[in-house]
C-alpha cells in the first residue's frame, strides 16, 4: 500500500486519514513521485528522483527520447517495471511516459 499524492499533498479520505493505493495504482504513485522529484534533492538518498528538469536544455525534437532515458534512469530500482517509451508535448510541456509493469501497461504524465 502507498499513500496517494496529488500536487505534492496527501489525498484525504474524508475520515481524517489519507487515501491508499494498491497494485498498479501504488506503482503509478511511486513512479509519479520518482519522476517529479529532482535527482539529488534528498541528501541521504542521492539516487532518488529524475533528471527530467534538464529537458529544457534539449532541442524540442529530442525531448521525447531524452525524457525516456531520464525516466528509465529514475525508475531503474523499481522491480518488474520497464519504460517502453515517452512522448513530449511541446505545447503543454508534458511528458507522457509509457511503462510496462508485470505485463500491465501504465502511463505516467509529468508536467514540466
């Protein structure tokens, strides 16, 4: 079980607690956290997070491929999870990362 996060805040369950996620939802919660966190921002865990913040330095045509590489790097420690691709939307500055978790396709959207 993983506590659900939205925009950096825990999601309340309306009963004084927080919403929990399990299975694929829990994996997606961890994925979104790892992609949104800046790599190196946790001093005791320097390998946590991604380098997606560097996408602005890439040419627009190369941002999808670079984003897929940065996502794969950030998610390398997640068991049974593989990055299968990424698509960059220049107009919205969103990266859509396609994943495979135990044969189940997942999509994570990250706004940059």
